[in-house]
C-alpha cells in the first residue's frame, strides 16, 4: 500500500491519548482530552492504564497534571511508526515533513520579528506599518503551509486539527488580536505550529537535536 488512502487513517483512542499527552506536555487531564476533542472520562481511563504500565505519571501539587514517562514517549513513537508503516504512508508524511522544514525557519524568524524590532529592542506594537508587514509575512508563510497541512490531514485523521487551528489563529491576528501570534498559553499560531512540528517529529521518530544537525 502506498500513496494517500481513500479516507484519512483514524488512529485508535489509545494512541491518540499517548500522542495528546506528548503534545500537551505536563498538563491536566482536560488539556490532554482537548487536543483531539476526546471524552475526558475515556482519557482518564486511558491515562490510568498508562500509569499502571509505567508509561505516564500524575503529579499533584501547586500544578497538578499528567505527563509521559520516557518509556511512554518511546511507546508512542513505536505505535506511531507501526501505524505509519501499516498504512504505507511513510514516504508521503516524510515528504510533507521536508516541506515543513523549509517553512519552519521562516516561521521562527517572523515570530521573532513580531516580538523584537531588532535584537535589543522589544516591539511595542506602536508602529502599525511595521506590524502590518510582519503579519503580511505570516500570511505568506501560512499560504505555503496550507497544502502541506492538507496533505497530512488527507493521510492521518489526527493531523486534521492543524488547518483549522492555524487558520483560526491567523484570522485573529489579522483582526488585530496580536496575542494570537505567539502567546504560549493559548492556541496561538506559534503554539499550534510548535505542536505540528512535534507531531511530525514523533510520527517519524526524529528528534530536534538530530534535525538541527541535519
């Protein structure tokens, strides 16, 4: 089997919970469930099972939440690889990843431009022309990212969230809500882009250090 499937491959809930936990990082159950719009009760049961298996852990304290153990990250990568190969999608997803890596440095640069006028000067967003030029660059990058995201979504159903979330964040930036450009505590454009990057790395069993050396 090769090429794109007739319909996107739907990952099992157990794999979605593993991957959602990786993307969410250290996070409460509700945040893990929200990644793929899963039933929190189902996610709670899955996380409990992962904890028994030593693949996830819950921590209480001022900040309570769930996170994957190193074994959990490895197990998630193993299952993602098995899913990818069983569907015959490795070449297609790898090609999408390569297209993403061409766009990624531009996205990181434009996020820096949004935050800084130069290396020593914060952007206070009082120069409307400067901000408009930065937003225009983001729109250009997004135009290039759309077909990549569409190809990924056509392969694996769990990638279908990215066109929607990136589009929503961009619309809010264009509407003047600048926090939707880079703020890390919301589904800003940069936050969603970072998750897409992490999703691709996990799916292809790559790491950022190896990617940067390459």
